[in-house]
């Protein structure tokens, strides 16, 4: 096998860990993602590299799958102990907000318009990882990133494949043995596909299209969890889940509802919506919103504009 895995802790996050993959490059070593800006994660990364006989200075490349705290915020730490070139999908930085205040304001205002109580919408300001790791995000914005394009062949035997959905510029990296899938495909849970503050971006439509790009009979090496034995099998499971969710959204939309009301009525694997903490309510609202956007795009629901936005079912003639 031409790569190794270092499992980094995610203190305070439900996922518990993130997988960092180490690949051999022409001039040293590359990392797929870098982890969370936390003491435990930094120490585990250094110890993991040492166990592989790799000095921090041997790391010459970093390939990030997407711009989320658990994948990217340790970048500045690595820049201090090494001098790697940092790579990310070209669609990611182009669409990323320039400040935490800007991003938080967009989310809070949008969620209020979709029926979320003020305390839920404004909790984004306090609990989002970008708030908790704000300084690290500010440092990450200052890094000189090299943007990689869809299908680009890279050093370290990698090929970049653009897979928008989970984020607008999510990118997976293909090697001979399989695919480093980031959060695009996970082995046990469905990645969160939520509304994103980018005009014209339809997250679920993009995600379903992106799944087709890596529906191949090979192994998957995800950012969370263990190896995926066959990507085709797992992709089919994810496609089935989202089509069933789309049908469920249509079925609960018997009368006009807000996105928040739809989220409350959907069945969630983690339990009833009312028992969720605020953090998971925000994820659930975003998921409901992305499915409603998809249904609007295919003409099965329509938006009723007003001070609070509602949705109504238009037709059931076309299968989703």
C-alpha cells in the first residue's frame, strides 16, 4: 500500500476523529487533509508522522478535501513546523466567506426567514466550529492556496475530482488503490448536505451528480470511519437514502409549511427533532432546506414568499 493513515481526535465533536492520509510524493510526503486546530490533534499528528519515520519538514504537500474545521484548521500549525504547498479544490476558496461575521450573519438571517426560532438561528454565532476555531480560520484564510481543478493530475500519484455538494468545492483525490473521499462518501453515516449561502448553488442536486462521478468499483478511504470496501455499493445506498428522503418531504408537505416545520416532521436516525440540541437542529434544518430546493428545481414544490417563507406541493406526477 502506498499510503498510511493517521487518526486524529476531534475533541468536542460528535464524529470523534478525522482520518489524515499520508502519501509518498516525488519530493517528500503529502497529507490528505490536516485536521482540527486542537492540542490533541496537533500532538497526534506529530506522533503519527514520527511513528512512520517522517519528520514534519518532510511534508511537502497538503491536499485538502474541503473547507471545514476538522479538515483544514491545523494548516497554519503545519505551515509553522514545515513548509508544504497547500492545495484545495478551485470551487472552495472562490465561494468561501471572507469573515466569520459575514458567514454567521448570512446563516442566521436565512434560517429565520425559513421559520427557525431566533435562538436556533442565532446559535450559529456561538456553536459553529468556525466560531470555536475562529483564530485558526483567520490564519487559514491568509495561507497561499494552490487551487486544483477537476480531473487535474497532481504529484504524489493523485488525481483531483471535483465533488460539490457537502461544500461548493469539495474535492476527492483518486489513487491507484481507490479514492480518498473526504466527507463526500462516508461508510456509516450520510454526509450533511445543507443549504449554503451561495446564490444558485443547489447542494443536493450537485451532491447527487457528484456521487455519479465516483460510482466505481474500487475502495474508498473516507475522512471518518473505516475503509469502504466498494464505492459503487455505498454510493447506491446514499442515492437510495436521498430519494427516500425526497419522497418523505413531499409526503409531509400536505399543507404549506416552513423549512423548520418540515424538518420537525421528517424522521431522523438520531431521534425526534425536538430532542436535538441546537447544533443538530441547525444541521437538520439545512438538510430539509436542501431537499426542498431540489424539489423546487424539478417542479414538485414551490416557494411562497413572505416575511417567513413557506413551501407547498405542486405535483406528484414525476418521480424523484
